[in-house]
C-alpha cells in the first residue's frame, strides 16, 4: 500500500521501513569512500544550488548515497525507479523520512505505475536528468517538447541508454548534451565486469539455491558484463559456453578459454542461460523447444526484452511460481523452462545489485558528470560527451588512496622520453 506524508510528496511502500533502510544505506556508505569525499566537497561548494534534478535509477542503498551527495550539493532532487523490480522499499522509505528526498518507487510496481512515475519526475521540470536506460529522456523528447529549454543536460550509465541516445542524436532529436557515464573507464571496466559478474550469480543463487559447479552455463553476449559473468561462473566451477554475434568478441572469448557456439547449438546443452546483450529476443521460441527439461533462463541486461517471454508463454500449458522470483513454464512438449525474475535484471530482482565498492566509482562518475554539465552550461554542443579523462583518472586515484594503495609516478627523464620522437634504438 502506498504511504502518504504531510511533509513530502512521494510514493513508497511503507515509511515504517525507514530505520532498516538507514542502517543499510550507512553500511553501503562504508564501502563508498570516493563518493563520500565528493559529497563532503559538494556540501561546501553547493554546485547544484538552484538546480532541479531528476534521477531515474535502481533505488538501492548505493543509489541512496548518490542521492544524498547530490542533495548535499544543493540539488532539488526527485528519485524514481528505473526498473519495477529493483527498488529496495526500506531504502525508498529512508530517503523520504530521513533525508526529505521525494521518492516515487515501489518494488513490483506495474508498468502503468512506472510510466506514471516518469511523468511525475518530468512534472518536476528538471534541469539535469540522471537516466538509467533513457526512459525519462525519451519521454521528455516525445511528449514534453515545451520543457526542452529547461534542460542543461543528462547523464546515462547503461549501454542500453547510450544506444538509445545515439539513435536519438542520429534522428536529430537530441537537442542537449548527454554525458556518457557508461563508457568511463572507472565505470565499465569495474561496474560491468566485476559488479555484474558477482551480482548476477548472487541473484541466481538467491532465487534458486542451485549449485553452479558442474552446470553448463550459457552466457549470451561477451561485452564487459558477459566477460564478468563468464569469469565468475567459471570460478564457481561452471562449464561456460559463450554465444556472440561480434567476431572480435567471439575470438576474445575463445582465447579467454571459453567454448563459443551459436545459440541454436548452445540451447540443447545449457542448464542455465544468462542474457547480457542489451538486445531483443536473443533467446526465442525455437531455442525453448530444444532446451533440456528444467533449463533455467534469466537476464542481466537492462530491459526485460532479451528473453522472448511472449513466445515462451504461448508454448506453455501451465505457469506456476515455485520460489520467489522463480516461475516454471510447463511446455506442450512435456518439458519445463524456469524463468527467473520475470526476465528482468536478476541481480536486482532477486538480490541487491552490484556491491557498494564498485558502485562507488560508477556513482562518482554520475555525480561528477552532473557537475561537469552545470559548470559547462551553454558551452557543450548537443550530443554525447565522454567523461573527461582527468575526471576518470581522479576517481581511480581517490579509489586507490582509499584502499591504501600507492603507485609510481613518472620521473622527469621518463616524461621527457615519452614526449620526444628523437630517441630510438
């Protein structure tokens, strides 16, 4: 049931969950020293004073720490969920009760509610949008043209969202700058590889309690998320098969020691399938037909379109929930296929998402990306802009410092050498 408050407009499950949420937010904050340093600076400098900000993100303990940092910097912020199953209800309650941040997010909300929350976010008339999948920006461009003049820019941290932004720019409808947080080195090298790799398997294990050792596990896609998932699955003893459409990524998977097959050949072999492509219907009807009885399929890409659940439903004679976030489809051929998390992000549907330590760098990029947009208001051309290299490196430096790790610096002789073309063999 949606809670109400006389102090603050919001839609969360239950404000009474706030004390637990606060404990968990503070626990996550212990593993986020880079964002904490940024928050402390923001509190002094107030870079977002007078800025209306909307964040469409997974409402987790890590996102809460980002929202708190942005508010410390003076932002008038509203937070909505970027995925109906990723909200942590106690976290949402705490942000409303303890930090007076308007939150519109309830775990398990239906699509109608989710879309209504996007409209509520746009009613805030944001100057900055932090997006996770580009839904808010796309809705703004399609339905709220009169608000485009208010926009300073947006930041985007998903591959799916960047693909959409590039398509928007190609079509000539992206009329403001977008900061590509997703491709920052301190984001995709770590968040996608180590974060997705660990949290995906965490979600699968929580949903099913299966033993991965000895299982044949099919990773669909070998981008950074696929690499991390395959690496961690092998570490737990799974026999990993990779499917790919990109020949360079396919040969990389081969040379990393994985078996590479087309999906048509992998489908009869797999005990467990994980999609991480960002594309549509990479597991389809013809694949379900040849899967083993009891094969498990799940998704760790952004949207719930990677597995063709409509085709699977058409083949089913019965669908039943056998565990939380675990549904068994009994097929007409007598076999069953098990779907985890309704085909949505399994690491957030059944678990808690990425570990805080890796989100520390991702959300540091988000915070500094927003600051970059504000500092360069009116100077950046419409289109997609990379996080400045010096910002990326500063985040890495702060992370190393927090970990107590020191690295070398160049000597004057080395600096002279790498900046000269006259020295040789």
